[in-house]
C-alpha cells in the first residue's frame, strides 16, 4: 500500500477511537486493539487491552477530541508509527488539553491493529493554540 494511502487508513482508524459511539463499542475496540496492546495515557496511567475493554462502556466525556499534524513512519513490513497532536474541544468550541500522541500499528490477519499508544500532555502555549 502506498504511504499516503496507509497514512489515510491509519488516520481513520485512530480517529475512530475519538468517536464516542465507536469508543464504547467493545466489538470495534476488540478488533482494533492488538492482543498485547499497551497504552501510556495522557494521565500517566498505564492501560492494557482488557482494562480498555472493561472501562470503555462507562466513558462519559463532555468534550470532543480533534487531531492534527499526522505523520507516518513505516518502520518495516506491516509496522507503522503514527505521530500526531490531539486536543479537546469543549461545548463552546474552545480547544484545550493538547497532547502529543504516538501509535504503533501492526498489520495482522485481522487488519491493522493498535499495539502501543502513548499520550504526552504539552503546554498549550507551545502549540500556538491553533
């Protein structure tokens, strides 16, 4: 798959995690997350796949999540690193909570699956509040 197509595909998969309905959809998450999935969250907390699947139905967020500045690095056959910036948008449309994110994707017999994800909070003034 050409790099630009892979970038688009992985962006769509990544963004599906921001969609409240899909984020609560256990079947979707079970397919998307690799069996050995690990996340170091923005909060500093570490999660594994079973913890995500247990907590997902109870997530109640009063903001939406947007993402920008996606960059893709193909690390090898069937291995890709996706870096981007996410931020929360409150009900007034104000962006806040900027986070630098990295996701390691593996191509498996079930399609592309998320193997590792990390979110690092970043000072909003460094982001230019765009």
